[in-house]
């Protein structure tokens, strides 16, 4: 679903799957489409640092806003509940802090 922010993969290697969505389900398909819009294209808004999926299906992401000079690092929770897509951002002080927060939440 999302490629993590790191150097390109060696030719022939398989990327690590960090989240699975059911694209036959409408809300999860919307989540996938919105996630793709935020992270790809000519001017992506976010760069994924770490992405984890909780047992309830919530995606927890440590990300960097690409066009925000002051509050660059965030933890984003992407959720599909009751047929609705919701996402919530929490500003963090550094990339390391946001990555640690996601790893702690995903246990």
C-alpha cells in the first residue's frame, strides 16, 4: 500500500507489506484512494516514515509533512468505522518521536 521513506529497493527485491486493506469494501477502498492521494503524485503532502496496522484495522503512520516548515512530523491515525473514513493528526517534535509513538501504539 505505501512504500516507506528510504532508499530505493534493489532490483528484483520484494517490498515489505505493512498493511492490508479489503478493496472490495467501499470505505476501505476510499481510505486507500485518499492515502494514495496524500502520499503520491506530483506534489505529495506526506512522506511515510513508519506505517503499522493495528488488529482493529486502524493504520498508524509516522509521517513528515513535505510543505510544512515548522510542525513537520506527525502521527496520523487512519480509521474506517461505521462506514466512514476518519483521520487524526498529532504533531510531534521530531521524526524519532513520531516513529517511537507509532511503534508503541502498534503493540
